[in-house]
C-alpha cells in the first residue's frame, strides 16, 4: 500500500480499512477506479456489519448496471441506480436529496409491482391511472406509534414530484437504449392540478405587534424576534438566515449575500430594504458593545429557529399561527404590494422559475394592482373616473 500504511491500517476483512483517526472505511474498485465509503464508526464489529451491507449494495449496483446496459432493466433497477446518483450528487442540499428519495419511495409504495414494471410500459395512460389512484388512496403511511389512521390520499404536490422522478428514471432508460424515447416528456397534462395556497398574512402593524410580544419576555425572546424580523425583512429561508454572517452584509452596496441552502441557483444577492438596514444596524451596535472586535465571521442571529416563541406570541395576541415560511411570504407580499415586479421578487427569493410560482400564488395582488393602474389610463378629462 506504499504511503497508505501511514494513513490506513489493513484489517482481516479484505476491503475494510481503519483510518489513523480510528474510523473505519470500505474500499471498493470498479472499472479501474477506487473509492472509499465512510462507515461512520470506530467500533470494529459495527464496521464489519456496515461493510457487509455496503458490499452487497455495490454488488447489486454492478448487476443493475449490467442489466441496464443489456437493455433488460426494470423500473426497480432504474430506481436503484437513481438512488446512487442522488447520494453522489454535488451542488444540492441534503434536504433536496431527501425530497428526491421520498419521491422514489412514494412511487414504489403506490405503484403496484413498480420494481418489476418494464420501462416501455410506463406510458402516459399508465401514469394517469396510477396518479388518480395515488391521489385517492395515498401511500398508506402512518407514523410509528400514531393513533391516527393513515392519510386517505396524497397531495397533488407529492404526486407531481413523483411524476418528475418518473421522467428522470425513463431518461436513464433512454440513455442506455432500453427505450427509444421518453414517453413522458412534454406531457404537461400528466400532472395533477396543484393550486398554491394564497397566503393569508396579518397586516404589517399586526406583524410588528407579534415581534414586540416576542421581545417582551427578554432574553431568548429578543433573539427570536430578531430572527423573525430577519426572515420578514429579507425573504431568506430559515436555514439561509441562520447561516448569515456579518461578512454577508454589504452595507456599502446595500445588499446581503445569501449562500442558498436549497440549490446552487438559490445563491443570490438581496437588496436591503430600510427595515432590514435598521435591524442589522441595531443588532451590530448591540454586539459591538459586548465585543468591540466583532469578527466578520460571526453569525448575525443568535438562534436558528423561533417557532415556539412565534407560536406563543400568536396565541397571546389571538392571531392565526404563523411559521418561518409565512414570514418569507410576508416579505414577498410587501415587495409585490410596494410595486416590485414579480420576476424581480422571485430572484430575491431565490426561485429558479423566473416567477412562475409567485405569479400563481399572488394572482390576487396582480389583479388588484392591474385595476388600480387601469384607472390611470384616461383618453380625456370627460372619461376620467372619480
């Protein structure tokens, strides 16, 4: 092993290595390439069990690839390969990966005999039949220990994500010449109607009252209020706001740099609205009194979530429950009602669809704004509306 002896220690099990840190790794080779898989343990017996599981998975994947290359793969084979691709993807968050895994699992649970279905039999007609059944019956999942009956049906959003996954699976079949073309591409009517819920958010003064109520208990209440204000004033997702550092706030240019936690496309710059400037300045002044050498790498917010504090304040003021995401919606609503065009707001929010979702969600704002603007179009003084 050459220099590897300094870093790696062989074990009695071929392919199972012990790193100098004490952690165990599995080493595999295929097609002239070698890779390591962390077994996430420093206990030998546990490492042996996990190595055996990893080895079986690798062998199964190799057999699957041969089936695919031979043109005899079934949907279960394509799903196995897709799971491997999801795990190996870079540039996407773990949350996005998990959503893709859930879409695959949903297909397997709701499409009878999915694993043995041939790719050529996944036709638009078959997909629509499965879709209608899935919407009616769902996956039958019930959380462990729950006394509630399983959900009777699946949401349109869940079904549509599974349809997107089906398209990706069939693309693998096309790439390997298992089928001549993807029968699901360009079939918009395959998806279930999914009308986004229109946000019902409190007025700005009510929102301010909620924040003040959170602050009234002091201590963590002040920190959670600052966090919630940050969501409502920047449109950041919860994880995005939690990861903000002082280095991300560029006062000279009037923007904050958001790393983006969902996809690479979520990385963006968001202009600082006056309320955000006031908030960040207030927090910074307070921190400087505590530490005059405040590092730019320090987190802006002391907390990474505030749901309990938000729930308490809403209950105290008898306001409908709000979530972290509702505060992001509040930012979008404020921007749209202030006259910012929807594609621009979508870019500020880190949406990759150019504003399609916002166009559907905030249609009521667009209609109201359209009617207001129409009243300004006057041919002559005699036609003016008073």
